[in-house]
């Protein structure tokens, strides 16, 4: 059986029902279906005060930037193009549904992990593994940390490095030379640990995201007359009115949309809470709302703009869109932006992997150098893999993390609701 076949089995109907059910449950119970709750998240994130970094810990903004670094990467751009090619325009609707239900899931996992975080020699540390250990599920906690560690190498490093390598092809023809250069740049950042990773993401992500958003809006404005047709296509195919004509089954469309949405915003996987736990923010409720904003930026801004530009222009890749609409300037805007997004994902997942390694290992300082070397090798190997195969591996690892994390959220659901009520006063 192929890797894609295994992915398709794991991401079958039972998994989709489980994910959508959990998302619906937490989103309704926590009130994130109400505009006022979303507005509260935006107010605290964009207009509230970010706790500053210090003592080995991140600022609130750095924690958000690191979480976004892990999500706003290839999954939000090339992954959306892949979603449309495999599942049609209707898959975008299901990506939106999955992402909307991700609000409650993201808040729940961040609040829980933040409340269970620990003081360590390197600063605050937390995540699903610490929560599971506190509940007495030590073996399950170990398995989650181990999968997270492998994901940092395979999903976080290999998948994203492939995108960086593709961008460098016109300049550097040799696969080996591209791989070596990607590996060196990766090590220069991750060699400084979580503080250097956070500093890079805090500087690069807002700048590049802003440029990408403005450029995408420019495309959409230019092709604005096609927007009604595009939205009609998205909703029409989503409800089975057109996908049969295109040879796409409804089940495949829903699966592709939900898989791509989850891989993009990672709500329910338990990965990004690791970065939020390293923040100096002492209010778990506030930190949870930063997580909600993360999902919105990733799915309803970057991923949605990418989808609309592709469907409005009827091109299959974002690269074609930017080149045709902006010419050489488009290349200058798009390729470095995608490269930085992908690189940010590599180093953010290295952050997660090192935290998982620190949980597993009694000799953290000794093993972290070996892990960083593996991440570098993974980034180098990513230049050699086909993108679809790499995505399939990342999807498998992601769903395994998600199963464990959803089990944790189920066991602690009463605690999560109590924390949310307490923090809201």
C-alpha cells in the first residue's frame, strides 16, 4: 500500500466525523460561533498589550508568530492549490467549515496546555504531553511527544524544505547545492534555540504576510468581476451540484478540504500550544484567544486569499497568478514570500520538536544537537522528494497526533469549560 493510501484510510469518514464533531462541540460550548467572542479575540490580540519576552520565555507576539510560522507555510499556499486540484473548488468550503470549527478546538487545547505548563531550566514548557502526564497517562504522553518529534523532522522539515528548494531552482540548478544551502541557513537559525527561532518569526512573518496579503488583494480587485462566479462555484460544488460533472466525489472533496484545513491551521493536533506555553502571558484565557486569532489569520486570510486568486484567475498555482498579474515584480514578491513562509515552518516545527525531545530525554542538552542535525538533514532531503508524497507523510503524522490530542480534550472537557468561565470572570 502506498503512503497516500495509508493517509486516505486514516483520514477516512470516521476521522472526519470525529474531528468535525469535536470542533462543533467545543466551538458551541465555548461560544466561538458568536461574533462577539471572535471580536474579543481580535481586540486582545491586535489592540491588547503583548507580554514582553524574558527569562528564556517568549513574548505573546513571538508565541503567536512562532505558531503562525508552523501553520502559515506551504499548507496555506501550495496546499490550497493542491486542495483545489484534488477536491475542486468545493473543497474550499469544507476547509472553511473545518477552520471555523477549529476556533473552539484551538482555544481549548491552548488554554489546557497553558494551564498545565511547567517551570524548567529553559523557561516555561508545556503541551499535550505534560497534560497527559498530569492525568496519569504517562505512556500516552510519551507516544505523543515521540510523534511530535518525528513530525518536526518529517512533516515540518521535509515538506516545507521542498517548497524552498523549488523556489531556488531557477537560480541554483544543482539539487545538492540547493539542499546544502537550505541546510546551512536552517542550522544558522535553529542553532540559537527557541529564542532565536521566535525572533526570526516575529520579524519575518508580519512583514511577509502583509506583503502577501496586499499582493493577493491586488489580484482579487483586478479580477473582481469574477468573484460572484467563484463563490457560486465554491458553494455549488460543496453541496454536490457540480462536482459529479468534474469527476470528483463528494466524500473526496470533503476529505481533501478538511485534511488541508487541519494541516494548515493545525487546530486539534496539539502542536501550536507548545509555543503558547513558552509565552510570558500568565492568563490562560488570553493566551487561548491569541490561538483563535492564529486560526483566523491562517485559514480565513492567507488560505482564503490564495484560493480566491487561483479561482478568479483560473490558474492552478499561485506562482502563475503572481507572475501573470505582476510580471517580474510578482516573482520578486511571491517566491521570497513563499520561501520565508516555508522556512518559518521548518524552524517553528524544530521548536516543537526540541520541546518534545526535552520532555522525552533526560539528557536534553546532549540530544538536542543531534536532533538539530536531523532537522537539517530532513530539510536537505526535502529538496529531493515529490511534494504530494511529502504532504501524505505529514498528514499521517498529523492525524496520529490529533487522535491523542482529541482524547486529551475529551478527558479534560469539564476543566476546559471551567477555565474558560473563570478567565472570563
